[in-house]
């Protein structure tokens, strides 16, 4: 049931709110890949080798519903669909970059090789 504008919203922890939008195994990774530019479904699938097609579709729909990404359908045969960061999603990129930098330092301390991002 949708909330009526006059109803008071309950207080919520901002970290909880953020991780409800970008938490989980795939959302931040998808946003990170889209920070390098528009991608098609197949490109995202290649970058996220451990994701099932059903899960990728579900996560993309959730990111779109949260207005973090946009989905553009081209009326062609065969149909072409592209995903890109929305304005709100682009605002998250610096935070994801900070998280990536922190992770690289931790990985270096533990002698874990960091994978380079591949645009192809």
C-alpha cells in the first residue's frame, strides 16, 4: 500500500538506506562497470561471470527502480538494450572509487593480486 504524503516517514539509518540500494554481491559491481560507459546485457554478463541470467535481470531491474541506472531499448531486430548510469548512479561513483582504493590497500597488505578492469 503506497504511503500518503501526509504520513510521517520512520527514521532510518543512512548506511542501511545506502546498502539497501547498492548492497549485495552484484549491485556495486554493476555500477562500477557502468561507470566506464554504457553496456549491453551481454557485456555485463561477461564482466560478472558468477551471476546467473535470472539474477542479472533481477538486479538490473532493482537498480533501475532505484533510479541508479537507465535502460534504453532500441526497436531493432534483434532488439538491443543498453544500460547506463543515471544521474543518481553517477553520484555514487566517487564512493565506489573510495571503496575500491581501500580494498586495493587491504589486498596489497595480504598479497592478494588485484584484477585490472577490462573494457572489452
